[in-house]
C-alpha cells in the first residue's frame, strides 16, 4: 500500500496538476467560456434566443450520447469492468478537457483515465492505452456515419457537394480506418518490432506490451464498442432536429442526420483546434443552408450546439480539477 501511494505521488508530481497551474487554467477557461457564450448570443441575437427552449433537450440528448460513448470505452476493459457511473463521469470529464483545453483529442482521455486507474487499481499506462484505442474506434465508426449521411445528402440535394469537398470529408476518416485495420491485422508488426529492438527500445516495447495487455482487444469487445459509438454518433441528429423545430424551420430526421454527420466530419478536419472551434459551426451551417434552412437559423443552430457544449464542459472541467486535487492531497502531491 505504501509503495502504491508513493507511485501515485510520483505521478502527481510529474503530471501538470499543481494547484496553481490548475487554478490559472481553470480560471482562464471559465472566462473564455463565458465570454464565448455571451459573444455567441449577442452575435446571432434573436435567433439564438428563440432556440434557447431547445437547450434542455439538447443537453438531454447529449447526455445519452455521453452514456453510449462511456459504454463503448467500458467494453475495452477486462472483467471486472469499472462501474457504469464511473465510466460516464470519466467520459464527461474526457470530453470536457478535450473541448476546453488544447489537448488535440487524445489528452483528455489520458487525464480522465487517471481516476479510473485509481479506482480499479489498474496501471495508468494501460488505462491510457485503452483510451487511445477507444478514440481510434470512435474515429473509425464516424466513417460509416458520414457515408450514410452523404448518401442521403445525394438523394435530397443532388449535385450540391463537389468531389473535392467529398474527398476532404472522407479522406481523413478513411485513413484512420485504414490505420486501425492495419493495426488489427498486424500489418508490418514484425518489421516494426525488429526495428525497435535494433535501435534499443526493448524496455519501452515491453512497457507498451504490458500496457496494451490491460485493453480487451478481442473481436467481441471491439465490435460492441463500435456499435455503441455508432449509436452515439447517430443520436446527435436528434439535437439538430429539436433545435431547428424550435426555430420554426423544421427538417426531417433524415435531413437532421445529414446536417449532423457532415457537420461532425467538418469538425474532424479542424482536429488541431480545441473541439474543432469554427470548423464545426461552418460545417453545420453550410449543410443546413444547402438543405434549405435560412442562413440565420442555420448559424443559430450551430451556435446553440456550441453553447450547450460550453455549459456541459465547464462543470466537467471543475469536476476534474476537484478530483485531481483530492487525489493529489491523499497521495501527498501537494
């Protein structure tokens, strides 16, 4: 027990969770989040205010998305798996960190995995590896989600999307899928292992293999995780449908699916920005206008989704900060 506490104390000292750093980061994020929310409301004005009644429904829908994504991540743990509530909280914190901090998608999962590692007594490196695998599965399942949206878009608005735009949307997800398949099939694995051993990375390689052993990479768990992620992607269409209905410009569920799928693909193109800031709004608004939604209402819909994101992510960031402060205090990190 003493050795375990010393280990977590070392992790606490190494990771960027010092109280002053967290406080400055948290304060800055809160200020930026509130400023962004105020700016969005003022910029779009009446359209956003008219859409505000849809905000509670949007939060409810996104909570269901978070629950589905949490179940996907949970599938990658060997039994006994972490509790559902623990995984839901970790997924909420993971999304909050990725949405508000410049962590380029993967950092939030690694930091959120700290709590899971502590609760389940699993090695942190293994939990972080599981979060990375889960992120890859999430990216892969976005491809069929996008392809269905493109097929429906071609039916309801033929000739709207050029080949260059189509390629820009599909190519990154196709490359991620190709990477995942090659890893799964072990393409080039032996060559890479020999190269790593030759250049002296034996120790790092053994540590990596030990970490990956924590991940349940069987066909069944990966298929289950993929199904949960596909459900999470699809649920997002309900939020688009509800917001536009409140704005008085209703669309069909199929059209809402198109807007969500292409909008999220556009967000993926802006992966270097926190939460695809700007790319998501442009994608959602552009697809909405192409389907006949008035420009002001399309922008208001995109802005309200971002406002919902800020309202859910700021508490998640606060919850993470409190969790890490308690953990650091218990391990003597402060």
